[in-house]
C-alpha cells in the first residue's frame, strides 16, 4: 500500500470551484508541499489557482499515477474506475451515496470494476488519507505535523476532529486514513500496513464495528507484536450501539467480545477521545514501561493526586532503595519529602530537579518517573523543562507541567525536545499506566 | 467574613523588593484594580513602585484596615498580630514555618494572639485569597476573570494551578481561598460563607483532610442546600493518603467515610482535577438538570461516543415524542437520523441546528440537550454557535464543539454569551451527568 501513503503522483477528480471538496483536497495537497506530480481532472478542463500556483485541469487522465482521489457524484464512480483503472494503482473514493444510504448495488459494482482492473479502493464515503512523511495530504482535513502516529478512523468526522485536536496536543502523525464504508480495504488491512511502516511508532484506531472479525483479530495480533495499538471503540452501550448501526451501517456487535479481543491481543483500549490523544502522545515517546513508578513534584497536592490515580490504576508507588533515600537526603533541604512521592518543595530549581531525577532514575526499584511542576512565581518553567531534558535517565519520564499560561514557555521547550506535556497529574499517571500495559503484554507474549 | 472578600482597605506586610512574596501580592492588588486603600508596611519604610504607581511604605500600620496580608518570617507573626490586632478585622498569613514543619507551639501562639484581639486568621502557610467581585487579588497567584466559582483549596499550589488552568477553560471566579494550615478559619467556615455569598453560584473544594468532621458535615449540608458544591478529595489511595499526611499534616482518614458523606450530603464528587473544572463550568451555567437527555450532532461518530458515555453514567437517552420525530422529519433532509442521537449530518447550518434544538427542547421527554458540532470545511463554527445562542430553549444545553483551531471562533462567540465549551463528547456527557446528580439530590431533599 505504499502507493497510497508514499505516492509519486496523484490525480484528483471533481469540481475545482473554490469550496468544493475536490478543490479543498487539491489545495491541501499543493499547500502541504507534495513533491510528486499533481493532476486535477474534470471533463470541463480549464485552470485552477491554488496555493499560489496555477494548475491546468486535465479533461481526462492521460498519464499513469499512483493514486486517484475521487470526489464526483457516486453513480459516476464505477465507470470512472473502469475508465482509468489501467492508469492507477489505488483510488480514494470520497464520494458518498453508496451502501451507507442503501445503495448496496452501486458499491458492489464499484468493487467489481476495481477488482477487474487490479485497483485497490479506500472508501467510498470517506474523508481521505494523509501520508505525512511524503508530505501527501490527500484529504480536506486540517494538515498535521510529521511524527509517529498513524490514525485509522472509521468515522471521517471523528478523524478530522482528532487531527485538529492532535495538533493542539502536540502530536505528530505518520499517516491518517478515513476508510468510510470499507468496500475493499478495511481497518485490518491498514493495521497490517502500519505495523510494517517504519515511520509509524504507534497506531490508533477508531472503530464502531469491524467487517470481518477473524481478519481483524489476525491483523491485531500481527500489529501488536510490532508496535503499540490504541483502540477507541464506539457503540459500547445499548443506545450507542444502535446509533452506530444507523451511522456506519455496520453492526457494532457485542462490546464484551471486542473488549475481550482487545485485552487478549494486546491492544491498549481507551475509553474516551481525550485518552486516545494521551495514549498516542505516550507511545510516540516510549514503547513501554514498567509499573513501579516514582513521582517527583515541587508541590504536595498534585503529587497526592498523581499517587491516588496511579494506585487506582494498579501501578505501584515504588519503594525506594536506601541508597536513593540517602542520596536524596544529601542534597535536598530538610523540608523536602524524600519518600515517594518525592516533594522537592516550591523553590526547587534546575539543579534540584536534575539531580533528583538522576538519583531516582538509578534506583533499581523504579521503572518509570512522573515529574510534576507547578511553577512558583520566582522560577520560570523553562528552567525546570531544561532540567528534565538535561537529566541523564534511560527510563521513561512522563511530565506534568501545570498551570496554563504560567507553563507555556516550559512546555514549548519540552516539545522542542520531543517531550510531550500532560496537563493534569491524573492524565500523566494514566500515561504511565498505558506504558505498563504494553510492557505486561510484551512480557506475556515472550513467555508463550 | 465580607471584610476578607469585599474589603474596603488592605495592608500588606513583608519585603517589597521585586520578586519578593509581599511585592508580588502588592503588585497583584494594584494591577487588579482594587478601589480601596492599599498600605504596604515594612519597618524600613521607603517607597515601592508597582503597576505604574509609586506607593509610600509605612513603617508601622497607623490606620485601621479590613485585612492585613502578612508575608514576614514566621516567628515574627504572633507579635505583629498583637501589635496591629486592634486595627484589623482579619489577617491572611502567607508565611510558612508553623505546624506544617512541626512548629505547633508558634501556631498556637498565633491563634491565641488573634483570639485575644478578635482577629480572624486565614492560613498560615497559605497562598492568599481573591475577592474577585471586589477586584481584590490578595495573593501572588494569577488573576482571574469575574464569575461564579468560589474555589477553596487546602493546597496552595493546587489552587494556583487551578486558577491558571481555570482561565484557560474560560471559568469565571467569585473568590479563591488557600487556607493552608487552617489554624483558625477552616474549609467549613468558607463553605458556609460562600453558600451565602450572592456572587458565588458554585463552590469547589480541594481537600486532603478536614480538621473537624462534624463541623464539615454540617457546613456541607448547609452549603449544598443552597448551591452546588464540587469536591476533589486527594489522598484516596493508601500511598496517596500517606503522602497527604506528610504534605498537609492532616490525617486524610478513611476515604470510604468521606465518600459516603459527600454522597449523602449532596456534594458532587469529582475524581480528577480536569473534572473539577468541567463541573465548575457546568454549574456556572446551570444549577441542575434532569437525566433524560437528547443529543444533537452533525457527525455520527462523536454522537455515538457521547451516547456511550451518557449511558455508562446512568443518563437516559430520551425516547422522543412522536410529535418531535414528525416535526424533525418535516424539515430535515432524508439522510438525517431523527432518532436520538439526532444526526443533522455534515452540511447542517444555522437554520437546521436552531430549528432542531427548538423542536427537541419542546419535547416533554427531554430534560437537557447535548449539542455537538464538528465543523465541516464549508460551514464556519461561529454560525452554529449563533444558532445555539439564538435557539429558544429553557432547558440546559451543553455544547461540544470539537476540533481545536477549526472551532476557535465558534467557541469565542459561545463564551461571549456565557456558554462554555466542552472539548470532547465524553466530557460534555459528564457535564449533563453532574447536572442530573444535583437534580436528584434536590428532589431527594424536598421529599424529606
């Protein structure tokens, strides 16, 4: 499927009036800096100005291209595929009006034509795809930063919102695919593909239901053996399952079965949209982490909140080695708490944070660290950010800088070094929990 | 306690060097636009320039003032109280170094001197107070917008972070109090006071432990009879409880007992810091709401996620009256789903949202509405924001506009009309849940 996510050339079919779907996709491809050939196609021909460039609109596709992105009326799509099938490897069918509104026959015809020509189909009724490391933004959705997350979404609107919100959360993406009705390629195919994609560090999946349970289980098993897979399953409740059925047409099925499959085959199941981002942020940074954690904070309250959440999630507040306690005592002021959670108190500066992180990191009872900072007025948050960056530590460090505008600069410094911030102690604790789930799954897999 | 939160005059004691605590508090009071008299006091006298103004530093307090804010070394505080006790009604003691580090005797002495003079004490070892509607920012923490939330925090750092994060969440505050060691006034006193404060619509409480359980229960009962009270209890877990003990010195006690008290006396207990903000946002807008909800969305996926969460929380996805379904059918395109969750599909505009909200709001089976919008590229989010604002509806409407930068303008329009945005479907569903908890408590109270 490289031709979809790392294409050398692309043709876009549809209307190129400003605001039309095909125009917006073309604009995204051009403005996104795609290096390959870009061919807008419309029988009326003419020209389109987009991203400061004038492109000639071809009346027909004359050349071979890797991908066709199609946003023309549904009933015309099968014959277009027949017409251009020999010139393309894959087609992304944005057009709606297929099985989702009962036109099952039209969708069957589309797949048939594609199979005849050996063309793979994404969609129909989808929001398109991004191959971010190829600067290929083949969708009208908001463009995103390069990074490690491949987002596979059954719902186009969910996917679009997730991309925009991911941008705000500082997430980097390797790819995005909205697969709509999944007439040909399904979530299982994408799972397998991204499992092998070297730019993808973590895969996130939004699904309401899957088409082929057996195929999905096999793909999930394949993918989780290689990298973390996060799943947000919608349609879990009785009413939610009914709503999903009317939304994507697919039977959501018994949630209990999905839940069991996710757990058995090592998917990290998240319950909420926000958790999907947090888990993605976590796994963009670290592949896994053990469950014995140390909390380092400069303020008691947030340290207690992190401790509560961590323990509720089944993490262990590590019992520090005597050597660690002694080392901490040797340089920390007497008012500090040298028991885990370790409270460096309000005037903790660069040196105190850096040293504490390094000492705690060497403790053999500690698998991972949670570092909290509520900047007091007299210590800028970027100083603490630098301490975290400079500290020598080979274990996962999850950071919680709190207080909106007060930590903006510190968070910027962290982000510039690939460290993502979790805005509350509880969300940071959850990050460590997901790392531990992944670790436990890997250990279980090795044992078998 | 009006003299604390609506003072006519204030004296600040401490060092007025730039960066010193007393200087920062003075700066906040001056820059915050406090209209009453402001007297900086330091035995060395001199002048201080702050917020573009030059203030004379009094060597001694000569005049009567409502409040003294004290940030001098701990050991000097009791004698200062003795000296100025006749001239002040209350003192906010910022200074640390009392019972929290074992100086129990010094704290006892402070309280004794205050009692002799009839002075009420907040603190010591606290971050100060805000009386936002009096433009009185008697703390070094970030200033906030006027609004309905009174935040009572045992942890100063938690409070400070919460103020800054509240600003980002669009929360308006009536007051803030960090009460530190609670040597004199405690959480129970503040609960009672804000229950009667007319600018306070909702009270939020961060506690690790309470000093006097019986007094707390009575104060809670008093306050919840008048307005919603949100509680975030830290120190719930075994390790968290131990950490709380070393942090605030107070025994966190058995969490099960707290939990029972919160439930019985109608406090809205939240589990995470983020939920505290969300619940505060909710109750700034609405006092309560019934549990039969209708979800209106322009995209299926997020509607399903909201439905899942709502049902998980025990809310009822309302069964719409036949009249409602017919009315919806009369103006919605056939592809829309007219069952709850109601899907207006991607091209839903101002008219479609406004009409749908009004029709659904009239349904006698519906207590409250959840309105979701993921703006497609061709409809600006502010148009949907206006539809929500203009719709005639006398039931609670909770809004979830999703997609970061794409909805920024819409969220701004909503905020300008006092409508707060919940960034994910699940967080919006929780808001409706909290409203229903409050409603259930009130109905239970009436029955008794």
